[in-house]
C-alpha cells in the first residue's frame, strides 16, 4: 500500500472525485464534467481536487486539460479512509424504556 495514500483521501471531496474517476467508463474526465456530476459548488473546487490527485501521482493531465488515471491510480483497490465521528454530550439523565 502507498505510504501517502491516507493524505489525499483525508478530504471527502478528494475521495469522491477519485472514486468518480475510477468508475468513469470514458477513461478521461474534465473539470466541469466532474463539478456537475458530483454537484460541487464550482469548477475551481473540482479543479483543485483534481490537481491534488495529479500532484499525488494518481492522475495525469492530458494536453486537452482533461484528466486520466495513472498506472498508480488504476492499481489502487484498497485504501484507508479516515473517519471522524462527532459526538454531542448533554449533561443530565437519560431514561430508557
């Protein structure tokens, strides 16, 4: 497993985009296409996360400014996903039953 793999997937949007790219049957994707498919706020959000995946070596950028999985990105089948759980503590008594 890649040592740095936890870092890019710590952000849920980066993870969603990576999974979208891996599941894309067309093999290459564009910024606006990604933004629309994942209902992101703006193309710049999609672009930032795609560039992040590019810098980690999971994507290549084509001359057409579209992105495609690298060999490294294609080989990733399992990875750790950080999970954060929020818990609210309310002082008092709870009665069950």
